[in-house]
C-alpha cells in the first residue's frame, strides 16, 4: 500500500467512511464480497482491523500484490492506525455484497 493510500485510510473521520474508502480501493482489483471492520485500541492508538474477501482467489491475489495486503489465518487483513477516536460508531461494522 502506498503512503498516499495509507494516509487516505488514516484520515477517514469514522468507520463508515473508512469502509467506503477501503471498499473503493479494493474494488480496483475485483469484486469485494465481504468487508468487516473491527475498531480496536493498541498501545494507546486507535486502530481499525479490516478483513476483506474478494469474489475469487485470483482477485485476492491481485489485491495482495497491488496493495501489499497480507493474509492472517486465511483472511486478507489491513490494519489502519486512525488519527481520531471513533466514538460514534458501533463496536463492529460489517457488510457483504448483495
């Protein structure tokens, strides 16, 4: 992931915006079928753990190569350090493509 892309994710004011930006970013590599975001805090930082599923293994490979996203226990994962505290959002936000 380029520094510009990472900065774009970090500047999202809330989890819903992060979800939209990440879905668009990942959508360049194929069809996003599932995107789950879990807000977290670690060492005083506010983070978002983002789990992504694409329509096919080939699209997941393209996403991994294109954005430098890795796998953790079979899931594509992006960890975003957020600049502001996410207080107005639910504990987790997930969506699946219809």
